[in-house]
C-alpha cells in the first residue's frame, strides 16, 4: 500500500472498529469520553499556563519556579494521561473526516511544536532552574514560556475549530 493511502486506511480502521461503533451508538459514551478529554486538557494546559506565567514573573513572591514545577508536573502528567487516550477514542467516531480536517491537523502539529518547545527548554535553560534568581529567569526560559502560552492557546483554538471545518 502506498504511504499516502496508509493514512486513510488507518483512519477507516479506527472509525470502523468496535470502539468507533460503540462511541457512535451509545447515548452516553461520547459525552462521557468528551468530559474526560476536557478535564484532561484543562488539567494539562492549566498547569502549563501556571508554570509559564510564573517563569514570566507572576507570583514570584509565592514560590520559586522549581518548586512550582515540582507541584505542577504530576498534575500535567495526569492531564496528559487523561487527554491522550480520550482524544484517540473521540477520534474513532469520525476518524476519516476528522483525520483530514485542517483544524485537527493544525492541532496535532501545534501539540508537537509545544512538546518540542518544552524539550528545548528542559535541555537548555531549565538545567540551572535551581539557581535562577526569583525575579530573573533567563531570557531563554522567558522566550520558551511565551512560546508555550501562544502554542497552547492555538492548540485550544484549533481543537475547538475541528467542529466547524
């Protein structure tokens, strides 16, 4: 099978599978999974935004960046653990249509960019977070925080636009 045809074949497989059928046929399953997805991304993005804002100087008198990160990271992971599988399950309901939706494709690309931004932060400026002055994180960290805020706002926007395209 040529690579271009592999994408739609996977989408058909997802949509035509037992989970996709169950999601379309059940009155309560789709809304329940959607609620889990919303809770997951709210937890994930909410904790990321809190940390980004702290890096940018908000709440500097309350907690050092590294302490806030230690508190928010488990919550971010929990949000991711909820959002990813529930999002995949939601995709199965209309995988062929949604999988080719420009807003969905943008959302996936933006999530990858946000992950790359976080990776670059953690491989760079974050290595010295324990010694950052409370009121002066490095410019690289501030740049990553601004990029993170912008990317996650765009992820939310693209996710919402999926229903309209």
